[in-house]
């Protein structure tokens, strides 16, 4: 079937318009957030900074009260909880009852003052030595009460006294070790200080001695030695065979010639002696 020219043109126009209507697809706009930004632009949000670590707190100072108060509190509770009336009657019970009263009084009056004095000067041994002495005496009395309880007291009270005595002994030994370490550290600091003072004193003395000594002068350089003039070679005339001999030279031949020495050439023969001339008037022998 033949298609007319007008129908063909109409078909081309419709197809071209449809193609123009579609066009090229456009890319969607990128979505941005305030913190991230686009791919080509950096983020504009607030910068996060790492907080600097806080300075470490100095180590706590070990005091006498921190080492002794827990054990002394346990001792006071144990002594207050004793029921002396349930002990066996006798001198042991009476003596233990007097020790318990003195210990409770000491815990309320003497020991708090000594502990506060040691706490006020933790680095001074003179403030801690009275506390150590008094604590040793307190421990001895407490030990007597524990020994008496094993003879007269019920079992539960004996166990309580033994436990309190053990805690007190541990605290007492811990205080002794602490004071010993403190004394050793103070002695080391004193020795180091004395050594540094001696080194500084010796260095100052060396500088003073060096400043008092005169500066040595450098010796002058020795004068340059003059070279001796070169000797001239002997003339050729003195070495030729016919050269004139100097006056006073001894003749080498004839009657007055000197005899050769033993060290001269042994091959040279002496000249033959000439016969004496004949005297006048003397007949010649045939």
C-alpha cells in the first residue's frame, strides 16, 4: 500500500515531537547535611577536640591515724564487749579487769593526742617516736589480758581478744616499717645533698685556683738556622800528573826519599843504587 507524501510528513513530525518531549534525564540534586556537606565541599560543622587528660592527683600521704585507727577501734569494741563477770573468780580475773579499765582509758585520752601529733608532722620522726613507744606498752598490756582470758574467760571472748590483738600487732608493725622507710629516704636525701655540696665546693675551689694562677706565656720560636755555604770542587790543576808540588814536600825518589811504610803499596820496587864515582889517580882494576 502506498503512503502519501502528506501522511509521511505528519508521521515524521509526530515522532520528532515525542523525542523532543522526552529529552535527556537529569541527575537528582545531592542532599547535603550540615555535618557532612557535599562531595566537593568540606563539612562546616563544629570541630571536635580531644579533651586533655586531667593531671593525676598526688598520692595520699600515709599517716599514723590511717594505719592505727581501724585496729584501735576493733580493740575498743572487743574490750567493751567483754563480760568479766562470766570469768572464773580469782586473782587472774581481778588483774585482767584492772588491765581492761586502763586500756579503755588509754584509748580515750592518751592515744588520740599522740596520733594527732604524729599526723601533724608526717615526715618528722621526733613526733612519731612517742606514739611508737606508747603503742608498744599498750600492746604488752593487751597481751596480758589475752593470756588471762585463756585461763578464765569463755571461748568466744578468747577468740575475740585474739583477733583484736592480731589486728593491733599488724598495725603496729606497719607503722614501724613506714617510719623505717621514711628515715631511710631522709638519710638518702641528706647524703645526696651533702655530696652535691661537696662537688660544688670543690668546683668553686678549682675555679679560684685556676683564676689565681698566671697565664703561661708561649715561648718564642727558635731562630732559623743559616745554611752553610757549599764547598767548591777542587781545581783540575791539582789533580793533573805534571802539577807543581808545594814547597817543603818530601822527594819521592833519590837518596833523600822517604822509605815507604808498611801500609804503602808493597809492589813498588826501590830504585837501584848507583855505583860510586871513581876517584882521580886510582888505577882501575882489570
